[in-house]
């Protein structure tokens, strides 16, 4: 097994300054620990529970910020796409940057989106739908591969287990690793989807627990939404990891990863 | 309570001839029984499990067929939309026809899709996601209403209950009826989503059971995918209702509906 | 199909006076409606969430009350058994009365309990465990039949669907009817099992909805815990049907039953 | 955190010779690795799916074998109890041996069983029911403590997640550890409960995955059913760990445990 990598950053681009601050702060921690790092932020939250919630700066401005951060830091960046049309636009806007396109969980079966993302030639990270069996994700991988793109990974973020609750079935990790590299999303996995009041809750106290478990089960990378002030985050603050805790969590994960890696 | 209506037809447009035949056959049955009828067929199956499955004739040709059927029969028609861009195109193509735009279950939280559909002014039928609590559907309804469109209905089609299985929680019907009229989808509710071999299965023997139960619980309409040869259907044949059984099922449903309607 | 019967009464025997009052009140309603009626009450609630909750008068005193009610009213009676030793003791105590022994849902796989109950020769009603697939109940039926007792019925009362929530999968009714007559428990099906505070909640507003749905799907009888003052009930008051609502609910169920019965 | 302990052995006592062989073989491995070891075997499988399956030698003969093994090896032993009456009988039969009484998952809410087990003064291991929320297990612990017995542990073995499938929610481990020490059952967690053919299946390939994950999440001990010939085991062979794999699995678990233990 190789090095455990991190995909991390704020849920949504709140401002260029905030994104740059977060990227720099996380980069410093991952550099110290020798963890390969991909900066993550969304330019649009396209499926908020409520129509009134903040969605982000939009594709054009969001990609400008991402490209600027990529250029200035040399970091790879990852962002979500929501329609086939978005894919070439985002890819073009990021130009020279090393870009990962992410397929949101609800959209993991939308064939045109997967094909359009694949055809950009960028690396694709597909989140497993909360309603999809792990073994069914091989079809999502196949949609990308059949479009001529071999750089595809899968991401576990919990399965619907009753209403307004997600459970991570750790068996999904080895099952999906038969198809592609697997990333564990430790922050959306502790989300408690909208309980009817229009805002999703979260249980950030379980982020280290589930992330350690996933790394022990075996994954290639970890996805964590990190914020310097979760209570004020413009999206998904309830399940974000506080920046102050990132170093400690990563140290735990590296220790577990070392324990399960062949010498 | 008013008359129980039917949304029915083949899953996907297989050919103009087939669609016309199905519409005519179903129309004859519903006319005999006094059931208001909306013809249903998709021009594109955008989330097939496998990239190799049949998807349909596409938006342009599909809408041409739907418009022709609407014109010749006078029937309202319903079809799925998958991206915001689809919505005005479909609405324009259907012109004078009475059109219902349907939001697929996986996409029921995509804000832009709901807004674009709402802004056509057409009636909107939102399928409840397999991962969504009934009470959360009020936010989907609100997204349509806030866009200035009051003609919105909700559709129950089962919730993820373990892998590759759906369960209908009949409590969802009265819960969602507090927000909008509710339709029960009796054929997707008996689907057994892809078990890893790339094709979804079904249990059509339970269609009458669940549909009777839903009508007894209380709904405004019923959605049924009907085919004259399910074994040869190009999509979702495994859970389709055979045309030969439609009359018998509708008679049962009308009897139950009468039993639970105030005199 | 035959007449729809009712198993009904308070969850637990609170006092002889209360039990007699409830039996008489329910009997009056069922007689008026022509519904065959079995009086139900438990002498011991053996699996309360909290050790501090009321459990009942115990086997000896409880059976004395049940026998007295059976004798004075001529009604059949039903009560729960929890260990193999209970079975002959309860059966003997009830003597001439027409007695149904009920196997609680949590205990539906305890082989010795099923055998001991079967060996009394009394009719056996087995509740389906919240963790058991409908098709697995054929093995429970077989345990009774292999013990020489053919009088066995099955009872649906909801399946675990996430934490502290139950969902009724109406498909279970026709599946289990292939093995034995089926009863729908309309009051435990709306229970919300202990959410950590040591008391189970309930949603009695959904009793008529689910009971109508189950009768429309097709059952032989209905089980309802009825109380004249649910707020003060000593067990399961949160999901009990108020006595004042019984007549109305039964009238709805009879109308639905007639609608789905062959003429 | 202390040393990670193992509860292990065959599901059921197949014969004295077999039990002695298994105890010795496992003891050798755990001694080499410095793992505290409790021998586990059941004298009666009281809830087999089918009435025709093997149940064991019974209480008297089973306890004789367990006592003999305890005496000759000095090992603590653990066995299941199923009725209140069993508890003092088993406790008395084991005499001087260090005995753990285990409450089966289906029975974890049976108040009398918990009290009778507690009153023996023996250590109690309560399996979490497949239908119970982790936070509700505090009531089971309280039933034991209120009976004057403070030596109680809880055991995770998966939650019902759809029919015939179990999922381990790793959040349950820290939740339950607030109430008592927690053991992770790595073999029943990979069980696929009876799919209607009267025999439960299993996925032993996931035992190391889930056990590593649980140890990384944080537990006090691990429970593993171990057999030298799973294909011929008289109970639960489909989900047993092969004896040949025990050493390798334990080595992995110790490495993970060390990685997550404070230095």
C-alpha cells in the first residue's frame, strides 16, 4: 500500500481569502506529516435541503479561485460537478492545474454526467450514493472506464439506515477496492440528513472514530471537510472537522495506516 | 376526496407505434372505468445501472412522439426531466399539450432542476428519493412553490431498506399529503435495485397488494408502468404491470378508494 | 375470505376492574359490528426498556383474571408467554376458556418456547421479530407444526428500519399468508422503540392509516391495543388506540375488507 | 487502555474432545501473543432458524465439559443462558471456574433473564440486539447494575439493515463504552441471517476487516468464533474464523490496538 492521501478543505467556497487561508493551513499540517494533499471546495451546493441556503460563488468565480489557489500553492484541487455541461467548463477553467472532478453521491448513477466528467480526461472521484449497494459501484466505474478514462476512484460516505441517519458499512471498502482506489469521507459519514427542519445535522465527535476504523479496514485516502469555525460555516458546518483537530486526527490515521500496511 | 387518477404507460418510449398502442389501450380501460388518465413515458433513461442499457429516443424525438400522442388523443402526458436545460426545451416542444414534468427520485434535491421545472409553469410531479424522509419532501415542494408554481405533487416509490431492496412506508402518504397531492408509484415500489449484475429486478406480484394498501391509506392518484410484453420491455420490464392485468388492478383500487372516501 | 376478526384489549392487565371494563366495552362495539373478538391482555411485560417500568400482576393473578373474564363473557382470550415453563402453567390456569398463546416478537426464534406453547394444544399467534425477514417466519410456523399443533397464526408488527423506528412492509402480509393466517398489529406497528430515555414512544395518528392499508393488502385479523385513557396506561400508552376511536376504525376496516373480498 | 482480550471458541460444544482441542489450540496462540483469553462455547443453541438443526449437548453435559476445561486449563469460560432458570444452574455447575454468562442478542431486553444472570454474581456479557439502538443498551446495563452486579460488558454484533443482512455501525462502540466495557463480535457481525432456506450464511472474508476497524474505533476485547473445520461445524460454520487464520488476525488487531493506544 502507498501513502495515505488527504482530500480536504471547506465544504463550499466562502470567499477567496477564506479558501486560501484554509488551503495554506491544511497544507502546512499535511506537509509536516508527509501526507499528499488535494485541496477541496465546492463552487455550488446544488442540492441543499432548503432553497434559502447559501450555495456558493458559482462556477465561473469558483473556478477562478480554485485555479488561483492551485497555481500559487501547486496543490491539486477537487470540486463537484452537477451537470454534463459543467464538466468541460470546469476542466477548461482549471487549465494547467491538477484537477479532480467529483461526482456527488445523489448523482452517482447519472450516466451523462459520468461520461462528460470522464471525457475531460481529469481524475474522477465518484461518491457512492446513500442508496447504492457497494457492489453496484462497479457499474459507475465502468461508465467512466468505457468513456476512455482510467483515473477513477470511489468514495464511501455512508448509507441510508432509516430516516435522517447514515451508517458506514466498512465491508464496502474492500468490496469497492476491487473496482478502484477507495477514499473514505469521514465528515459526510457523520451527517444526519435533514430532519425536516431544513438543515442537516452532524456528529463531528465520531469523525476520528469512523476515520480510524476505515483506515484500519483499508483505504487509499481520506476525505475530510475542514473548517476553522464550523459554527459559522456556510454549509455543512454541523459535520465539519475543526481545523484545530486536523493534525491530531491525521496522526491517528497515519499510525493506524502504518499498523495495517505490509512492511 | 376526488376521483383517483392514473399516471400510466411504458417506462421508456420504445417506438412511436408502441407508445400509441399503449396509450390507446390504457385509455380505453380508464375511460370504461371513469378514471382520469395521464399518459406517461420517458424519452431518456438517464440513470440506468449499466452504460450499455437502452436509454430511449432522446429529448427531441421523444417530445415529438409525446406531442403527437397528446394531440391525437387529447390526453395529458408526463415525462421525466434530468437537467435544468431539459425543462424549457421539453415544455416548448410539448406546446399546447397538457404536460406534467416529473423529477426523478435520485434528483429530488437538485435545486436548479426543481426551479427550472417550476419556471415552465407546467405541473410538477416530484418523486421522493429512496434516501429521503417523508417530512423532508416539504422542502422540495417549497422549492417549486417559491419559484412561483403552485401545481406540484409528490410521489412515493419506496425507501432504501438494506441493499437492493425497497420498502414502502405507508405513513409517508399522509405525511406528504400535508404538503401536496400524493401519487403512489406501484411499479417502482416493487423494484429490487441492481443486485450487482447491472440489471434491476422486480416483484410484479406485489403491485396490486401495495397499490391497494396505498389507496386504502389515502392517495390522490396512482402511477403504474404498464407494458404489453414486460419480458421484452426495453427498461424496467421486471417490475412492470402487464397490460392484461391493468383493468383488474384498477377495479380493485376503485373499490378500495370508494370504501375509504367519505360519502 | 372470511370475517375479519379483532384481537384487542389493554397492553397489560392493570386491574381486574379495568380489564373487565375494557373487555365489555370492546365486546359491545364488536358485537354491534359483527366482528369476531378475542380479548387480549398481558400478565407480565417481560421486556420493558427500563427495569423500573410496571410489568403486570404476574402469571398466577393474571391468569385468574383472564379466566374469570373468559368465563363471564364467553370471549376467547389471548396472552403472551415468555418461557417454556410459562406455557403449561398458563394453559392449565385457563382451563375451559378458549385461549390463544402469543409468542412475543423478540422471542419468535426461541425454539423451546415455540415447542412448549405448541404442546399445550392451544392456538398460537407468533409475532414476527423486528429483525426477521417475512419468508423466515415459515420456520417458526414449522416449529409449531412439527410439535403437532396446526393452529398457528403469524402477526406483523413492523420491522426495524433504522434506530428507534419501525416500518411495516406490506409485502410481508401475502408472503406470510402462504404459511399461516396473518394478523396485523396496528398499534405496535406505530411504536417508536425506546429512544434512549427508557420509554417507547408512538404515533397513534397512523393506526387507522396502517390498519386500512394492511386490510386492503389482505389479512385475516387485526390486533389493536385499546385503552380508555392512553395517557395513563401502565404500558405502551403512547401507541395505544383510544377506546373512543375503536368503532370508527373498525368501520373503516370493515369497509375496506368488504371492498377487497370476493363476492 | 488495557490489553485487548479475546473471547473465542467454537459456536457450540460439539464434543468434549473437540472443545478441549480448540481451547488448547487457541490458548497456545493467545499465550504466544500475550492476549488474555476466555474460552467460549454454547451448550445449547436455543434459537436456530430450523427446528431440525443441532442444538448442543444441553445444560448439564455442557457445563460438565466447560467446568472440566476450566479446571484443566485455568482459563475463564463464557457460555450463553436463555432463561432465568438456566442462570443459577449454570453458575452452580461451573463452581470454582471463572465464568462469564452471556445474554444472547435476541434476549437482551428480557428483564428476568438479565436479573437472574446478574444475581449469580458472575460477569455478564450482553450482546446488543440487532434491533436495538446503541444508546438503548444503557438500560440493559442498568438492569444488571440495579441487581447488584457491577461486572457487565456489552457486545456489538451488527444491526439489522434490510432483510438477511447485518451492518456494524462503528459509532456504537464509543456510545456503548460510555456505559460499560465493549467487546466486538467479529464473526456474528459477518452473518447473513437465514435467507429463507433455514440456514444462516456468512462472509468470513470480512472478519479481519471489521475486527481491525472495530479495534481502531476502540474496544476492550474481541469475540471470535473459531473452528478448525468451519465447513463441518455443527452451528454457524458459515461465519466462523478458521483456526489457521486466528494468529494472523490477532497480530493485525494487536498492531492496530497499539497504534490507537496512548503511549
